[in-house]
C-alpha cells in the first residue's frame, strides 16, 4: 500500500512539474515511439562501430561542380540548381554515366584499411537518380551505359569485409513529376500522394532486394510537403523495421502530427538516433547529448558531399583534423560519418585516398580508444578527450594538444586511483602519474615531436589513497 502511495505521489509531482514548466504534453499519434535508447543487439553494434564512411555518388559526380567551363563553388551535388539547369538537361547526364573504374571490392578494402565499421551510400540523392535498377522509375543505373546494379555490388563487397551497409535515401526528388515543395491545393496533394506512394514502394524495394542492409539514413525531408505528412514518415519507419528486423533509422525521416522534425512537439527524439549534427559537433562539454544516440556527418572540404573537381575553393581538413572530429564525437558517445565523394569514373581522388590511409594507420594502433567506446565521465582537459571502452572499462586519454610543459593534467572522481598508464601501441612506454593535489594528477610526456594524436590507456580502480606529499594551504 505504501509503495502504491509513493508511486502515485511521484506521478502527481512529475505531472505538476511538467505543467509548471508550461509544457502541457501534446497528444501525438506520430511522435517519438520511445523516450529511451534502444537496447537490442543491432543498436549495440551501431554504437560499437563509432566510425562510418558516407559515400555521395550520383550523376553530379560527372560534371564535378563545373558546367560549360564555369566552376560553381557551392556543393557539387547541387550543380543543377547552381547552374540553373533544366531537369531534362541534368537528367541527360544519365546517358554519360559509365564509371568504368568502379570496383566495389576495392572500395570495401579501402574502407577496411581505413578502420571504417559501416558505410552509408546515397541510393538516391535529390537528383532522383537511382544506383539500383528500381522497377518504379527508368531514371536508374539500369538505363545507363553502365547498367550494373551498384548497390548489389556494394552490399556484397562491404558485407564480405565485415562492414555494415546503410542506405541514404533522399525524400526530396527533383526528377519526379509529382514532387511538391508544399501542398497549396487539392491538385498538389493528389500529386504528392502519388509521389509518397512511389517513395514508399522504392523503400520497400530497397529493403527487400538488399535484406543485408542495416539501416536507413533519410535526408531531404525539410520541405512543408513532407512536414505535412507525418503519418507517412511514421508508416515508412514502421514498414522498414518490419521488412528488415533490427533496422536502424535516423531522426531526419520523421515529422510529427504538427510537422515538427527530428524531435516531436514534446521534445522526444523520433527515429533511433539524432542525425542533425551535419558539419558541426556539440560542444565537448555538452553532456546533454548523452541522453540519446547520435551521429555527426562531415565533409573533408567545407561543404562538398559529391565529387567536386576543385578543392582549392575551401579549407580541406587534414587527417589529424578528421581524427579530432571522430574523437570529439566518440568522447560524447556519438558516431562519426566521414564523407567521400567518388569521381564520375568510380575512382576516389588522391586527397581522399591519402586521408583514408592516414586515418587507417592511426586506427590500426589506436582503435581500442574508439570502437566500443563512449563518454568516460571525467572532467575534460585542454590537451584532448577521454574515451572509455565499454567492454574493457579502460579509459583513454586521446591527446591532440601537447602542452609546452609536456605535463597532462587529469582529475579523477574522489576515491579513484590510476593503477597503470601506458602509451597505446607501445606498452613498454609506461607513465608514472604524479598526484599533485587530492585526486589531481599529472602525466609527464617524453620531450619529442608529436605529429599525430597519442593515446594513453589508463586503468583506474576505486581505492582512495593520497601520498601526503602536499599540504592543504592554511588561509
Ligand atoms: O542537401 C543535402 C546534402 O547534399 C548532403 O546530402 C547532406 C548530408 O547530410 N544533406 C543535405 C544537406 O543537409
């Protein structure tokens, strides 16, 4: 009886709290399905993967940001609009699509060497061109000189390398005659309903033709037409999860009953992980992101997802910068999707191959600080980031900014001590942490040149110990 009374009291208090915050919860039919993270094995694998590769590939890779000799600086996959081309002109690129250098197994082997655990491929980007022989449109690879089913070859090759494959699908479709940006009248609604049927059929086709797919990454859902069709977005997610048990869907698909996206009108995350971090990351101190699963995606140049001939137009991230973006995500229990944009002939540009190698060489030695890792719960320091391996319990110091003092500060929760500190990849390089104040330590690095991030593995145990070498100042 007492337990029941306590439970009722908790409910009453929490309801009062919600109302006191002026947040009368809206009753939603198409809002978030849960307020907790998924606990199934497919989602656990998604979390453990941590590092993925985004691949943007389509007709836009043929011109590569240049049209009739003029270079357009905006994102190459938007060249159709940047150069103000008609749909007919753009779509005719289909007859030039013949990526003779495309080799799915070589792509997969490059990713394996890079340390990538999953790959997300643009099955259809905004242009509407499909990398698989869809039976719902002729605007596909089957009607090009190349003819081959690119998705089938990629799924087989990546699965053979043990790399999970996710499908990017743009709901926005510049090619389809029934696409509408908004629904201003009955004719718009009738046309867009036809488009939504087409898109739903294509998604069911992708899920059934390629059952090894692990997840769906939706994009192009920002227009009012989609926001007014929250029911469709809900039904698509439910359909995909029925067709592909365990399928993982990002937050960009969904709109709720009131058109709210990513998070519903009550703030609940729709989909299985937040995917709004595009070319940006949360502050390293923003632990609020820990409430949900999340993934950031980023380009190597500033904003080129598809292949652009000229990378001199913007800053291009170095291997170390990309590594820091990856670790910043992992340190807050997020995933990082690093984008590559293959050329129209199916090969990768030199800069991307170089970065894949740089990242892969580092991951080979230090991957234990990334895979199966997440937030370590320690106070962030200027030298870099902590990660914690959920399998081993080991804590890692991933150092990007070696201080001139060569001394790395770290503060432990009361009652924790460092029982070992060793350089990952060189276990003979042990450090003797110096306790400089209660629960505060310094690790002193060797004076040498540091041109890559270093990783120190810590074994922490809960045993309060002080060395008495310091005095509390009498003030
Ligand atoms: O317009 C697209 C863009 O081309 C690219 O696909 C990115 C990837 O997250 N999404 C959209 C921009 O937010």
